[in-house]
C-alpha cells in the first residue's frame, strides 16, 4: 500500500537538501504491516527508565526475532495477529541504533538510525496543524531548524477516519525525518510540521543541561476543524452525554489507536483544540479530562505528562461568551495530576482564528513540561482567579479587590498596552457592527448597570488587582456585582506576573449579596 509521504526521497528523510515528493494513498480496506507504520528510520524511541516497545503484525503463532544492540529477542504473534517486543531500557544519546526483524513466516523489516530520547505526541485541530512556515519571523525560524538534528519529526496524514479501531496507520503525511530547514516547512502555514509542537520541543532542548544531546521525537497527530468527540471513544462520549455527536471516535480509531497497539512509550502529549467545541463548554468539562485519562490508560501511563494550550482570540458573532467559557472549560483538566497548560489568550490576531505568534504559547508549554516532567525549578503557571471582595461601595461607584493563586514574590505589574490591541485591530469598528463588545478589558456590572472599561490597578500589597469604576446611574447598594477581566473574544490582558512574565488569566466572578 502506498502512503502519502512514504515515497519521500531517502535524502529528504535523512535531512539533506533534496525536496520532498509525496504520494497519495489509494482508498480501500484498511491494512496492517509486519512492522508498525508508526515506526520508521530516523525515529526516536523512548529512553530509560522506560522500556520502548516495537511491534507489528504477522500470522498468529509466528515467532518474530528482533535484533537490537547485538542481542536477539523473540516474541510470539498473538491470536490477534500482533507481535510485540519490549526493548531493554536504553539511555538517551545521539548514538544511532539499527534494528532488524524476522518472522518464522518469512517477514523481514529493518529500522535504521534510531535514537533513544523523549517522545511527544502533539494533537488537536488547526492551530496545532499550523506549520512553522506561517509563524512570525518564519524565515529565521525555519533556518534555525538546521541546528536541531537531535529532533525528529513525524506527521500523521489527515486522510483517514474510521468507525472501528484500526491496527495500523493508513495515512502518513511525513515519515520520520531529521529536523532541518528542508523538513520543517515548505514555506506555507500548513506544510510539513506543527509550529506549536516544534517550538515546544525546542524550548525543552534549549533549557535542559543535555541540550542537543537529548533526542526528541515529535509526532504531529491532528486534524483541522475537529471536535474533541472525534478524538475519544463512544463509551466516554456517552458518559459525558455526547453520544449524539456524529463521527464520535473516528479519529481516535484511525490516528491514535494505532499507537496504543504497542503501546508506544511516550514522555508526554500536548494538545491545542477547542474552537470547534464552542457553545458546548458544559460537556467539554467532562470530555476533556475524560480524554486525557483515556489516552493515559491506552498508553499504559497513568501519570503521563499532558500539556494543553488555552484558546487564543476569535470573533464569535453568535455569542461573545462562548470562547471565554470554553477557555474556562479547558482548565477543568487541571483537576488531574501532571497537567500543564499555556494560555495563548494574550497573543492572538484579532478576529483571525489562527494567530501566527505561536512561539509564545509553545515556549510556555515547554516550560510546563520542564517543571512537571523534567523537575526543573521553573514557575510556569499563570496567575488564576482565587477570590474577590468589594472594598468600597457607593450608590454610583464600586471597587473590587481580586486575589490570585500562583503570583510570584515580586507581585503583579500592568503593561501599557495589550498585545492583542495591535494595529491589525479596530475595536471601535467591531463594536459598531455587533450588539456586544469583541474587545474586552476589565468590566463591572451591578443592578443591570454596566461599565465596559473599568479602571484597573495593582492592589496595595502588589499581589492583587483593584477593579473599580463609576456607574452612569445609581445602583442598589445591596445588589450583587459581577466583575470580570479580559473575559471575551479578544481579551485585552494588561496584568502580568512581574517575575515570570505570565499573564493573569481571564475570569468572571460574582461578589456581594446573593
């Protein structure tokens, strides 16, 4: 069977200067290979202390001999037609290994120039698909890839979905390749490799003592415009009252399940998705943490590092609060252990759903992995809403003090202008064409009287925010006050942690009388 990407020139996958040549797979009955198509020359297998697994398909009962590092290992193919071989825990290094496989039924295969290091699976929809060639300073970023031959790339093709779990990949967009300026990008925003996945790995490599001596294997496994329901199983969807969604599990079956056959040993997974689930934040609070637990169980790693990107900006005409509520729903995953996140709400592109400044959220996500997986002393969490109390209240004015978790010792600072308030954006014109505000600063609402741009200041001790304003009409002094900050489609985020440079996350809260 031919695969999109399987006919790439050997010079291309090896990182030389030849241009890639893709082939298109035929449509037909799903097939499996003697050596799993998730594996390949130039790949990275997970380092010690984990034991990497290699696997494939053969006739039931067939013996498969794996030769690795001068040793022979034998496994017997099960009744399901799957053989698996666990390899000895192998330290990370840039020393390449060659593996050979031979079955008693006559099947043969090889893996060449395999490294051991850390392997990450990067999933989601179009903002994870978005390639390095489309980011800010793309030419310089693409050229830098030549300096990271320790990073290896694999992209699953966006051509196969299936109603039942598949035993192997059917579509490959880019086989395992040595990172270089030729393999990272074709110069467009969707050609070759995920920008967020790439910058995430680069942050890890640049920050660890091992540096470029640590191989990193990246699996870009995503599909634009997809709901989370496609990336999990029907039983989980039913648990979250989402079984009515069409095509539940279709991409899990075709693009994730083939990796769980071994399963492939991983260091972690990253995720950038949610735009297609706007308006469904209640179920997302169940589906998202449920999907993480599902993947962890399927990969045999109950505490696998999992990092996600909180959504950026987008003008949602139907309901401006949909994207703000989905950002909140994403944070429901934090109830699980070993979860990292990085907000991209402060580095958007106005009404463009695909912001090109992918470096910021990816760097933050890399820092989360450095802290949680690599145990580096890095403060990676953005300050989050903790509590709010009314400090001063008159008939026509109110002041609310807001406190946060994860504020550094140096406290908070206000910047002069939000990054989202860029030259590409005309907030006034947007507001004229809608019955709501797309651009959201700090707001106050009491007794139905609304202040859309409340005054923002740092609290006396430097660790909280004061949000205050004067109402245009007198309000009931006993009325509940709704206070919010950057809670909308285009968050105007001005408050940052002084020591980490991380933004205070958007929030909305009710304070005062019930």
